[in-house]
């Protein structure tokens, strides 16, 4: 019952969550009005970017930060629930929402693509898996940031940090492509940041079977690593009152 | 009350608890080496001026913040541990809920967090909705609740699974007079089950009807504690004397605390009306000439204000 209550809570905690799901799904249908040629538009890649990378930031906004800022956490943290359970079940709640969302979106895209013939759905099942994996990684990162950032600023911070991390990469590639510093920076981003590049390669089928399995394992481990940091922060977090 | 004589394991045991809030270059010592031991089945009023450390103290016991120094145990378990949290119910000063949930759904959600079975959740929810007279509003979204209704819902949540310790931070905020009376009745019922209640309140008159045990916090320290002390200062006995007698009288009344002295008389702190004959007879027997006696009974609010002012001046 405890797990069920916490998982359901991730969906019911704000009215906006239902609206976000509907808005995200609603964005797919109008795109089919654009006469994409089959080779120019890959629906799997779009699903990966739209629902895999952007949706988790919208759904996880303020997932702990809002509770902490509003004082709700002062009521929750005195309940006999281990703080790691709060974190884990909330992340699981997000992940399950993503699974349902992606399956719904996938069905919608498949039907519309079959009806219109616009764009392509090559390796669609793999893209669906990659989208769920990247969703979970972003969601874990954003949820962990939410433990230390008040209100809904966690998602914005993740976006800004991503821009701040990728902009220097372009500069380095432009001016110091062969330097060792650039190579180290790329390795750090590739393996410590959300594994966008590796999962895109998986979706496009540009890796071997062991390489693909490695990417899946890496993505899951990274999600677990982000979650572990969030749990550590939550355990060390004080839930203070504004006044005394 | 605070000696832990009744229970082998005290409900609350704080040893040398210090809490310092650090922010940039400044540090605020909210609590300073506070020690306290509370046994079961008592109601304790936690009082003190704003900034005295009341909310900090309750937050530390509830495990919401960490002490900078010292140890806190709740029912024998370290504060913030799962076992400690299982033993307590807590109402923050401004309880916040998920606005979309109804009162029933909110209670069911918190009951689920207690690990209760589906049947037990339903039973507990119905019991508490009835006890806190929330049945009428049970299916309304909490977002539309008044402050008083939110306080009642918070109390219902705190009472889930019958805690051994109830920590209440300003629970009567927003309650109408009827709500305050109901709160008092609920707390007395809780006490009868053997649970301990610590209640922080600015409305001191309400506490007086609930308990005679107080913790006076001032500048992060316990100024006075124990009912005997509080009770000993509950009355001011004004004795009017012939000129020249007050000094003699003061020397005679060594067991009573002198509060004021003038040419025309003196004021001493007494426990109540039962002390008046004892004081008067001891003075008369010593030959002191009394021209008038008046007992100014003080309620807890006046006592607190006086103690606070005296403490400030020292």
C-alpha cells in the first residue's frame, strides 16, 4: 500500500501533470499534417527528444522542492517511511508514467503513420526503449536536483546545466578538436551525463549487439547513480520551518 | 512528569541538545544545551516568546532537523529513525497538503504510509473523520479548506495509528472557539490512552485548561520547568503592612519568593489560596502588623509574561 500510494501520488500531486501528458500527446497528431517525406523525418527520434528528454523535466518539476518549500515535507518526513522509499517510489512513479505515456504515444504514431504514410517508423521498438531509458535518467537527475533546489527550479537548472555543459563542447570541437582536453571532456559528458548520444546510436542501429546492451546497462546504472546521490542528499536534508 | 519514573524508557530524552543555524557568515544558536526527559501520559505546554526555539525544539524531536550537539531519543530510539517516527504524530504550524486530494484521500494516503492494510486504512480513516468531525467535508478537495479545517485534518493525520507521542506546533491556529474546545477534548482523550502530548501555543489560556506542566523556552534555553515551579508562582500575595515592617516580613517569609517590596508592603509568590493562612499566621505570630492582604491569582499567561520579563532583565 505504501508503494502504491507514493507511486500514484506522482501522478495526482498536481493538476498540471495530466495536462502535460495530454499536451505532449496532442503535439504528435498535428505534426502528421506536415507532409514529411519518409526519409526526412524519423518518428522514433522525435519521440526520443520530445517525450524521452523533455517530458521528464516537465513531470519532475518541483517533485521534492515544492514539498520542501511549501512545508508539506514537514508532514511527510515524520511518517514511518524511509526517505529512500520516498525517493525510489516517486522515481518509479515517474518511470511508470513514462512507460504508459510512451506506449500511448507509440500506438498513436503507429496508427497515424500507417494512415498517412508520412515520416518513417524504422526501429520504432528500439526507439521506444531508448526513450524510456533516457526519460528515467533525466527524471532521476532532475529529481535529485529537486532535493536541494526549492520549488520547481530543478528542471530549469538541469536545462541550464545541460546548455552550460554542451556549449563549451562546441567551442572545444571548433577550436581544439584534437586536444586531449577536448577528448576528456567528451568522455566525461558521454559517460557521466545522461546518455543521449549512446542511446541515439542505439536507436539508429549504429552499434553492435554487445554495444547496444552495454548502452542499456550504462543507462540503467547511471539512473541508479543519480538516484543514489538524490537519496544521499535527501537523508542529509533538513526540513526547516520558515519561522521559529 | 519529567523524571521518567513511570516508564523505564522515557518518551522523550534530550541530552545537552544544541542547534545552531548557519547562514553565510552568521550563526544563530536556536537551542543551547537543552536537556529534558518526559515520561508517558502527560501533556506538556511548550511556551516562550517568538524566536525562543519552540519550533526548532519540536522539529528536532520530530527528526526534521539535526542537532548540532547532543542526543535526542524518542521512545528509546534515535530521533529521525524509522522506529522513532513510528511512535510519533506531528502537526507543523502551517500544515500543507496536496490540494487535489480530498480529506478522505489525504488520510488514506498517510495511513498507507504507515504501512496499514487496506481494511485498517478504511477503519482508521472513518474513525478519525468522525473523531475530528470532518465527515461532512470528507470528500471535498483539501485545497478549498479553511485554516481551521486544515488544522483538524492535520490533527487527524497525526493521530493515525495511535502514536505514543504527539507533537503539536500551534494547533489552535485558525480554530474557532468550538474547534478549540474540540481540540482540547481530543487531546485529553489522547492523553487518557497513555500517550504524551507536547503542545506549543501562543494562546496560553488554552494550555492552562489542558495541563499544569510547562516548558518555558527563552533564548534557546529552558528557563523554568516542572509543575511545582510553575504552580509556585501562580499567585501573587499582596501584603500591606505598617511602615517599617516589610523588611522584617521578608526575612520571615524565606520559603516564598519576594516579587515586590515597598514602604507600605510587599508581594510574594504563592502556590494558591491555600498558602494565604500560612503566610498570614507566620507574620502575625512574629508580631508583624498587617493592614491588608490580597491574593492576585495569576493565570499561566500572566505568569509566563512575568517570568519572561524577569528573565530578560537578569
